[in-house]
């Protein structure tokens, strides 16, 4: 079985989908079954995946999403025939498979349907992709992979894909995410000028992540005498201006540290140094930062909506993300109850150990085999 993996966005600082692609492909590349061969269809270079040694098939001129979806769609059937591919798997979520992939089976990973379930929280390009492009392409594919049961249900509802063609292959966490020792923490603390005691958020800085309510909750904690600072790690993304306005209105500039983008090598140490990790996002396809914090043994406060309960289980505190009071109360409860915090830290480590990229790769290969042995999609 020869599988062509469409990889996109890995030649730049990695965020959610890029990190999924890298971790999945690295795990697939080390798969022990020699009857499966993987090739990379690359739009902008293989980036960290160059180290896998997998053969690269170039998609020239497709480094940007509009070109990948249009020019890439016309090139993929030709390349699939030329390289005798049995499966083409788009890991990007853009699904540049409008014209199929010749006789090869077609699969796309779609992490969520945020532009459809939460309109107004995304770029115009994302909205166009989800409203105009994906409804045309996804029903033609042999399978759609997603990363949670919540996303599976949303894809079936919003994108007209039969549930039998949607498969859940949960994300994993790498072994670099583990409790850090004190010496490493002090080095990273000095580098980023981290406070001695802090509450942590990791993720993109955008409206959907609910950071304005996090700031409101943090302000109430400060008023009640909490001495911790708040550390926010991640790049500024779509509609982050309201978050900065909330920061200024609450006069929290001296108690909140924005680090910007942080290399992954430092993230486990920053997680480990936090007393509480807070992530009350309004909607997530999976919620990888929650899993990373759990693996590092950090007590977690997260939302009781979308996919996040699937990740956290009973290993953290779940709150209504629209309730500032619930967010503040949960954080305060963990800060004030060392025994509860320690108990949840241990449960988090144990639960996170069940989410591995090796398991994601195994599930994904099982899906490839199902597609190989099923009749071609009637719409191909």
C-alpha cells in the first residue's frame, strides 16, 4: 500500500494542524509494517519532516491555501497515477481533492467545523472554505478522519458526510511533555521572565479561545487577594483586539505576561511551572494544549463543551466557558486546595498516558486499509 500524505504549513512556526501533521507523519514513518510505504506531497517544503527520509513529491506553486485547493486539486490526480498511489490523505483540512486522486482512495482530516458552528470567529478564507468548498469536496471522499466524537457529530451535521465515512482518530501527546525538573524550570523562567507563581494559558490569542473571560476571572481573583500572575503563551491571531482592550480596561497590564510564540522544547517546562492551567475555550475540535498540560502534571480548568470533556475526563475541573464566575471559582478552588490539586495532577498524568501518536497512527492505518478494501465512493 502506497500512501501519499498531503502536508501543508509545516515550513513555518507550527500551530494546531501543523503540529498534528508533523506528529502523525513522524509516527507513520516509523511504522513497523514494511508493506506500507509513505510519500509526502509537499506544498512548501517538508520542514521537520525532512528528517523522516520519506520521498517528497513536489506540489509547485501551492504554498498558499488558495493555490493548494485549486492548482493542487488539478495536480494531485496526475501525481497519484504517476507515483502509483493507493491512498491520498490530506492532513491539512483544506481538502484539495476536488477532482479526486485517480484510482487512489481519498481521505481528508477535518479537525472541526468552527466556521459553521461558531460563525464570526474565523477569517474570511476559513469561512469560504467551510461554507463553499468542503460541502462540495468532502461528500466525494472515501473517508474523513477527525479527532473527537464531538467533531465527528458536527461534521456529519454541517458538511453532509455520511457518519459511516467519518472516523475518529484522537490526537496524542509526545513524551517530551512530562513534569520538568526544577533546574530546567529556573532556566526557562529566567529566559521568559516568568513570575514565581502563575496561572497559565497556552494557545492562539483569538476571540474563540475565550481569553476576555479568562481576564475577567483573573481580575476577580486579584481582587480577592490571589498573588499569582497570569502567563499567556501563543501568537496573536484572528480578532484579538478585544482581548487587549479587556486587559487595559481591567488594568491588568502589570499582572499578565504575554510571551508570544514559544518553541515546543520550552513548552513542557512552562506547563510544569504553572500551578493551574486554564483553557475555557468556546469550541475545540480536540484541545491539544489541555492534553499537554495534563501530561506535564498541571492541574487543569477547561470547558464542559465540544470535545474538551473527552480529553479531560475526570482528571480536571470542567466549567461553563460563558460563566466568568465558574472560571474564577474553579481556579480559586485549585489554588486553595493543595490536596485536590495534587490528586488531579496525578490523575491527569495517568489519563494523558493513554493518548499517544502511535495509537493515532495505528488507527489511521486501519482506516487506510478499510478504504483500500471497500468499493470506490459512488461520488468519485
